[in-house]
C-alpha cells in the first residue's frame, strides 16, 4: 500500500467547504477550558462537515495560536459563534427547531450507540467543561442526554475525544 499525498486526497478550499452541504448538526461547547481541545473539535467538525460550533462561556474563540495548533486552519473553515452564556445558546437553538442533546452521564441518558437521528431533523449537542462536564442548568434544558458507553476503570473521556465520537455517530446517520 502506498500512502496518499495531499494532492491525492482532493481537499477542497475553505470557500468550497463553506459552500458545501453540511450535516444538520451544531456542536456547542459549554465552558471548555483547553484551547487544544477546542482546536481538535474544530478539526473534527471540519472533517465531518458539521454546520457550526457555538463557543460558550469561558470557551476561547479564534483567532488563537493555541487553537490553531490543533485546528490546523479548521477554525477558518467551520462557522462559529460566541455566546457568553450557554443557556442563551440552547434557548436560541430550541427556537430554531433543533433537538438539543447533552453529551453527559445523567439518570435516564440514552446510550449513544442506541440513539437514532432523523436525517430530516436538526440536532445540536453540548459538550462540557473538562472537570465539571455540561452544567446542570444546561442539561435541564436539553431534550435528551446521550452517554458514551465505557467499560474501563475511568468514568469519562477527554472532551475532544467524546465530541469526536458523537460527531461520528451523527455523521453516519445524517450524511
């Protein structure tokens, strides 16, 4: 097997990406502290054609050298908005007809592998702070909570990893 070159991959320009069809998914970051995690989420969102990212609370925004270090330019291709308060972002999404999902371990959560997304609907999921997860007041506004099943000794995943898994799950069902 021969590794592909950058030219073999047929990558699109930022303008072409911005005009391309996206999956009906918005990612919401609730007070994510690490700029490396934010950059990784931008890069994953670019890879799987997420429509936009809402950066909320203490979540940093581009331009930032630290975000760029892991986003590698995806902070320029993926649309994003900043909201000082995640509750306001969730309220806006609900008014726009989104099904809003918390990516969180709560009583009554749905295992991610069992969640069936309707391709004709619009979705948003909220990924939370590295220590505290999604704020309880935000969880209270969500339509559903999605939990990633885990069988190891740890009870959580890095926010960029869990976000990537959830994006992939929605991408498979919505593209």
